[in-house]
């Protein structure tokens, strides 16, 4: 039995997952939610955090028990050739292409962060800098280095946002109501888009592949499942608390400034700044987000939100290509070592295309990030089904899913399917607007 001290030393794969979902999408989506509807949507983050723990714990069990990633498990467990080809195609399309979209949002978050500090720096230069730094860390090919760097950044961001949330003196009764009273804002379309964004920014499909592979690398003995479970619960819970703290900061400090006005017959929601300037939600930038940190940091808030967005974008810019490489190489039966050429080729393509798309679509950075989070939530039910299928394999023996995990998994998939179905039209409309 591992002691608490030893388990804390073994924190790693779960922290990698937390670093992946505490990206610019989380900062942006939680800020927009808190600013627009106050504490109302905290329940969505609570649900998403619980759901993430359930499915990531399944992924870790699969990885430790089989010493293979999720991609390899999907490939090995489907005996019918036609079904296997279909499953492989779904994973490649959903994870590879989906991660390019997500990577675009990550790089865009870095743009928002640096431009919050210095708006005059050209967007292309920021993309190149963030892209090269991410490529350098991935090219080193040392898993433990990547893990430690990302863990440190997550802890740093967590301290800042938690301290600011407390210093903001929020309405704690409203916080409790928001956490435990599920409801949508009066505008159901906006509420559903907000809900799917908060779910999509927390339960990230590619993290399932990342967690299975990283857990297999960290723990070789099935008896260590307790350490893996502790790592997942602690790290992901901390990530969920950070997300909630961001939303609380925005609700306490931006919500009173949030209003609606009429633009050519269309109601637009946004910020009214101190100077009276109207800023639509799709135009929120790092300087507007910095208002949420002013109670604790004062004039330093712009620097902190800038560094926070940059750090969040950087951590996710590393994990998205890494997870895509694990997933695609796994389902294709290729080598998945960080120093293998095929592995490097996959992450390089995702990183480069993400940088290119960020430059092409970066004119609406906040809207781009929000659409990327919604796309994640739409892909989630399919990837969650694959995880449950693998986690019920008989060869996992005592590590296969028990009744509680299966019930929770089915309920979560049903809820996410409902949210995605109700939001599909709105998502497609926003995507078309972004591409136009």
C-alpha cells in the first residue's frame, strides 16, 4: 500500500490531463460564462469534472492493465475487419482532425495572452514563437520533462485564480446555488451553447488517449492502480476547481459590467468597459479578461492574464499534438515512442496545421476558441463509447469496469448526447460565421 507521500510523488499522468484541459479554451469559456450569466453555469463544470474523473480513470485502468494505449486497445479488441476499419477511421478523423481544430484554439490562446500585454506584436510572430517552443519540448522526447513542466504551470495558474476568486468576495450563496441547482439562462440557445462549451473544455476526447498511454508508461504493475486512481482524482479535481475559480472571478468582477444592446435589429451581449466602450462577447480579449483579476493583482492583472493565457495555450499546444500521435499511431499499429519518426511526424503535422489555421482564422480569437470547445463536446460521446467498450474487456480481469462505472458512463454519454443534439444547429451557425 502506497503512503500519501509516495502517491503525491507519483502525481503525473492526471496532472498532464489537467494541464491539457486548463487551456485557453477553459480560461475563455469560463470567463464568458461567468461574465454573461454569473454563477448560473457552475453546475455544468461540476458535472464535467465528475464525468472527466470517471472516464479518465477508466482510461488509466485500460493503460495499466494492458500496457497499451487506448488506440491499440480499440484496434486489438474489434475482431471484425470491417468494423475495425470503421473504428480506426472514426478515431483518425475525430482525434487527428479534431486536434488540429483544438490546436488552433490553443495557439490562438497564446496570441490573446501576448497581445494582452503588448497589442502591437504581430499575430504571425506570436504563432511562430509559441509553435517553436512547443515543437522544441516535444522534440526533446523526454516524457518526464514534459510532465514536470506542465504540472508546474498548472499549479501556478491554480494558485493565482483560486486566490483571486477568494479576494473577489463573491456571493457564496449564489455560488452554492450555481453548483447544485442545474438551470439554463432564460435564453435557452445561449445557455445550451454555454453548457456544451463548459463540458467540451473539461471532458476533452483526446485526453482519454493521452491518459491511457501516459499511465502505461508510468505504472507497470496492476497493483499500482490505487496510485493511478489517486493521481486522476486529485489532479482532475484541482483542474475542475481552477475552472470554477475562473468562472467565479468573472462572475464577481465582470458580470455587473455585462449588458445587451441592439445592433441592426440583433441583440448582442457584451462588456461595457469603464470608458463606455461596447465589447461583444466574440471580441473579448485578454485586457477585458484581466478585469476579473484586478481585486487581487490590481495593475498587474493584465500581465497575469496575459501570462496565464500564454501558459494555458502553451500547455495545451503540447498535449494536443502528443495525444494525436498516441491515438493515430495506436490505432494504425505503429510505434508510439516519443522519439520514433512516425510519432514525431503526427505531432508535427498537428502542430504546424494548428499554427497555420490560427493565423488564417485568428481575426476572431475568442469565437474560434469557443467553437473549438463545442466541437470537443460533440466528439466526446463517440470517444467515451470506445473507452467503455475497452474498459469492459474480460482480459482486464479485476480491473474491468464495475457496475457503478458503467452506470455513470452511460448516464454521462446520454447527457452529452442530449446537449450536443440540442446545440448542433447553433454550433454549425457559429462555425459558418467563423469561416465566412
